[in-house]
C-alpha cells in the first residue's frame, strides 16, 4: 500500500486533521500531482491556520501549478504566520521562494 493509499484510508475512517492533510499534500506534491496537493494543503490550513510548514508547501504547490498570484499571496500569509510562531527557518525559506517568484 502506498503512502497516499494509507493516508486516504485514515481519512476515510474519520481521522481528518491538519497533519494527515499535510502528509497527503506532501505525498501528492512528490508525485507532481499539484492539484491534489493544493486541495489537501488547503484543508490542512483550514484545520490549523497556524501550520507554517503547510503554508510553505501550499505556496510551493501553487507555484508548481503555475498559479503565481495565489502562490505570492500564500507566501505572504505564510511568512506572517511563521513569524508569529517563531518559525524563523521557514520564514527565511519562504522569503527566498517569494523573492524568486516575484522576479519571474
């Protein structure tokens, strides 16, 4: 059973939470299924608005899916949240990705 199948079966049993959605989004991102990654990462953020890592991966998935304006917005929101959380490494990474995205 693949990680995606495992996570989906957990979801089907009613274990819906931010970590599970993040994990599903991450697995879909790895397979370059960016639309599904975006869907699950949005759900992770809905379940936990302060999930810095989910914001970062969500913005990356949007970038890979050619949704630059949405990615810029996600990076900006994610940076604000990560700063509030004290997640300075994620702040630094998102600022670099945001800067690159705005150059294009």
